[in-house]
């Protein structure tokens, strides 16, 4: 059966591939992934012998990643940005370890990352040409507002991860803005400062990781022309939703200056400025909160054992 499933995933119509990963027994899909790992077909989270399916697996693939990705897919305008559709997410407790493996099956976004395109040009020409478009994508996502009773953080109550929240995330779930303020103020009190993010509401959709490796310039209709002058007509896909959460928009802006994007310092600096312009600028309160968020981040990294 494994051999048949392998063959169908490799050679069948995309609709059949999607049906298989949505409805096949999970044990079959797990064996296919493990076989792909052994055969080096599974690299960078992509099940390579399935032409239209990507899979991320491991104990670090959290349910919140799948939830935020599907939440965004259902709400985003694909004319602005493409998001991989989630086909199935499940946990595997048969590993014998304390933490289960997680499997996230989704649509494979065909194209090249902005990072790889920059590497093939001089002076990061591709990212410079696309900075305003990416800023508009960030602004579009921030226009998607959470429900009034939604708690800050990933959908479904997970703890936030990302550049603002220390090396291991917040290690606690926020149930309200008061919880988020308490977590931040437990750090800021070390420098005799405090923050209140209430005036920065509402909660909006924040991706939290617009680094170049997460931005794919897509090859629609088999076209693979990636010249700078043709960039405006190419769809852009945004992947890796592990840092995504419902947060005040100032959190997304603050995180941009923290991106770990090798060789992309100028890009991240320009993206932050372009995003501020795309959203019409930050209020004075938001600007102050942005500074305080950066201070809290620095203290979290310095005092990694500090708890709220």
C-alpha cells in the first residue's frame, strides 16, 4: 500500500493528491513521510516527490501554526498575497518520545524565495524592487481584525512565539491584554518602565516573520521569468506561519527590526519603514510602545529564566 500511495502522490492529478492527504489513514501518510526522509526527498519541509503537496513535520510544528495558516487562507485576498492551503494537520504519538511528532500537509507553492532571487542578482535588487509590495501585504494582513472576545496570541489559545517573545516563546498563554501587559512588565520593571498595550488595540493578523526566505515569487502557469522588470505581475506567496498571531499591529512593526535574515539587514530596515507608511504611520502611543517592546525583548533574551 505504501508503494501505491507513493506512486499516486507522485503521478496523480493535483485533485487526487489533495484528496489522498485529506482522507488517507494517518499511519499511511506517516510511513510515506518517513520513507521520504530516508530517501532524502523531504528537505526544507517539502515532500519533494509529491509535486503539489508540501509537508512540515516534527515536534516543533505546533497546532497554532496550522490554525493561523488556515485562518489566514480563509480571509486573505489572493490578489494581494497567496497562502498555502492546509489540507491536514495531525499528531503522532507512536514515536515513543514525550512529545508527539506533528504533520502539517499543505499546498506546495511553486516558485523561488526572495532570498534565492537576491543571491542571483547584485545589491539585493529583487528585494528592493518588491519592498513596497511586501509592505502592502503586511498592511493587508493587519487589516484583518480579530473578534472582540479573541485573546492575544495564536488562534485557539497557544502561546506566542517569535522575535519579540524570547528564545522559547512566552512560555505562557495570554488570556487578555492584561496578561500580555503583565508578561512584558515583568521584564520592563528591571529598567523601571512599564507598558500598556490597551490603546494599541484592536488585535489584528500579524505574520511576524517577513524574512526573504518566507516570501516566494510564484511560477504561475509554468512561467519562470524572474527578471526585475517583470516582478509586478508575479503573485507572491507567504509561508512559515509559526510566528503568526493576533496581536496589536505595533507588535508586527516592532518585530521587523529583529528579523534574522542573513544579508538582509537593509531589506528589513526598509521594509519596516515602508510598512509604517503603508498603514498610515503609528500613533505617538504606538511609537512609545514599539520602543518598550524592543526593551522587553532585549531583557527576555538577557534574562532567559525570568518569568512573569
